[in-house]
C-alpha cells in the first residue's frame, strides 16, 4: 500500500494497535467488565425462572434511576444515557449468547441457580460505581476500539463488547 509517498507493508501479525487506555480509565474499564461478568449468571437465573432476556419496562426504570444519579453527579445527560444504555445492551447481548449456547446443548453450570433479585442488586451497585468513575474521567478520551478489544480479551462476545464500548470516543 502506498501512503504519502511511503510504501507500507502489511505483514501478518503486524496489525496496527489501537491507542492505549488512559490509566485514569482503568477503574471504569474494570467495572464495565465486572458488570458484564454477571450476565452469565443473570441469564441462568432468567432461564431457570422462564423469563425473557429483555424486559423493556424494567430497563426503562433502571435507565431513569441511573439518569437521575448521573444528573446528580454532574454528568452530561446525553453522555450518561449513552453509557447507561450501552451497558444494558451489552449485558442483554451477553445473556442472549449464553441462552443460545444452552439451548443448543451447551453445558449449564451446576448447582443452585443464582437469585435474580440479588444479581440485580449487584448490577445496580456496579452501575452506580460506573457512573461515579465516568464522572471522574468524563473529559478524558476513551478509545472505543481499545475498550472493545479489552472486553473481548476478557472473554466477552464481540457483539457485547462492541455494545459496551459504544459510548466511548
């Protein structure tokens, strides 16, 4: 490939790396990953209870409550809503991934299914912490491609990682 008079060679394994995550964003990234980690257990609890992955009425309540917290924290309303909705969508996509795997004969985790209400409380706590961390780093550029790559590296599906990173710059 010719670029600006220079010949650039594209060698296998030499892909251009996306920019690094800013160190100040590490707590936010860890919380986003921790929230996604609960998706498998939420999917299991919903499957055992015969509930669908998506519950739009509940999602609306969660979004409104978190939007109020974001406003109180002084976050940009638009940015906060993008962040909140991105994390909910990512969780739903990851839950759908697990439901599909189990419906296609994949092995379910053994033992007693988790308590859905307890999982929802954990999600609420993590979501509140995500907002607080976002407030701390809101002005810092967070490369979405790097966040997505990190989440895929953590073992989440590409669609879920893409959704979770959709709010980032």
